C-alpha cells in the first residue's frame, strides 16, 4: 500500500483530534457557561476559548489566565470554563475550546418563549404561549412541550388557553434533543377576583364578605382598562329563593386614591386599607336579613366583566314551644342555616358545662332552674346564643 500524502495525514490527524459538537440552548440575556471537556489537562497544556475569529480567554497549566475584552462582550473565566454573561442576539453560534492541538466545538442555540397578550392578562381571555427553539441543523428538530404552573404536560410548542386563576404563575418550556433537556420559563399573571362561594354569620358574630384581586396592584388592574366596579346584594328568602331585585351597595371611584361611593350600605363598611385591591365588606355583627347573594364585579373596556358571588347564610336558633317555659316542660332547640350544610361544615351544641352534642337538634325533656343559662350553637367558628 502506498503511503498517504503528508497533507492527508495532517487532515486525518485534525479530524481525529476534533470532537462531536455539544449543543446548548439559551435565552437572550441569560448567562451561558461552557465547560471544557473532561481529561483535557496535560502536564503542559494551553487552553483557549474562541468565537469565530475572536479569542475570548485563555488559561494554562501554570495558573496563568486572561479574559480578552471585546466591545459588547461580558465574559469571565470560572476555573477553566468560559462564562458569557447576558448573552446577546449576535453571540449565538459556534464556540471553540482549543487545548494544544485539539479542538472541541460548542453550538449555542437560541431558545425563545413568549406570551400574547404579554404576561398580565384578565381571567377569561385567551393567551397564546409560544416556545421557539432553533434547530441545530436541517436534519435535527428538537422536541418541545410546555409544563403549566401545576406541572401538567402540554405536548405543543404553541399553546392557546383561556386562562383562569389556575393558569397564573410560571410556565416552563422544555426542549429535548439528544436525550438532553433545556428549559425556559415565562411568568403569566392572571388578574381575577377571589372570594369563597359561601360565608356564614349570626346575630352574635361578625359578618365578613370577602372579595379581592390577589397578586395585582391597582395600577396593573387599571392598565387593563378598568372602567367600573360595584357591590350588589340579592336577598334570599327563608325558602332559599333569590330576589331578582338587586340593591346597589357600593360603587368604585377610580379617581386617586381609589375609594368606594356608598349607596344602600346595609350598615356594611369596606376594608379600611385600600392600598391593595381588597374589595371585602364587613360589619361588627350579622343580622337575620343578611341572608342572600353578594356580588362583587369589576368591568373593563372590552371583554366580559370579572364577577364573584358570595352566598351569605345566617345561623339561627328556633325554640319550641318558646323561650318562656314552665318548669318541667320539654324544650326543643333547632339550630341551622336555612340551607343544607356543605360537607365541610357541622353544627354542634355547647352546654354551659362545655359538653358538646354534634347535631343541630337539642331536646331538653324537662326544663328546670339549672337550664336557665345560655347554650351555644356553633357552625365552625360562627356562634349564636339563646
């Protein structure tokens, strides 16, 4: 066999000295760290980092090192690793690590995530999330999926979703290539009203009607086109029928500082601290006529309003045959809300001796002097007495 020409021998040596290209995904503005290969050190090595024709840094076996300054580049060395801080659009591409006669290649690829509309959005609107990962070449395409704030997987690079409060938080784009993963995150803040569906009171406990906008400021809410806000009250009868006649309780004044204008207040007062979007109402004591639906609403220049309904139930006690009795008579006490209890509630009677009976019904077969004291009926923390 004839020997290879010297030029081909040199080319073969260079090819054998090169290594497979390492792929790295990053977002514009991120810090990228490129690590030299393992087992690259020799007794007398010289290592240098390059981007195109630019030499960025070098280091050697005698602990010598230097970061070479270039316009618009912010680089550093961490050990023998190259650190590119706040990577710019034109700094994606091929980096090389040269150790003596050997060359290792790194390809830094763009990874971009976006949301439309941008990160602040009203509940009920549609958000389009896009994850764009630059392919390393025409033959390789990365796998892309999203993880929502609950960690649930969405197998799409572009995801359209009608948002609610559960969609508020960090969304993660996951890019998979050659069994390696890269991630990028984007924060979506969903502006929504929060209030519990039920609230409870009695004539001997406070009335609180909660409603608030978590994770947002008045400035952010106004920037979304806030036009109006109000509270309404729809009374409920003892048969649990809701009146169609609404009472306007308060109307929101959007002038600085934001405040409520009172209408038919029913003795309710808004929370004293209005620096945050806390729209809650309250009163020192509940009343029998508090039973009903309280509706908290914010209206915007476009799209449907944000609205939440709090159903207030009043804990009451009925005594049969009455509260004025002859000694020896039977007394039947019934405690209830006037509506079926939800699974997380229970009623209990508490005697003057602090013994309890888990029931809404209490029967005293023959009343006497020792019974002439208060007994409490309790539904969770809401208490009324007779």
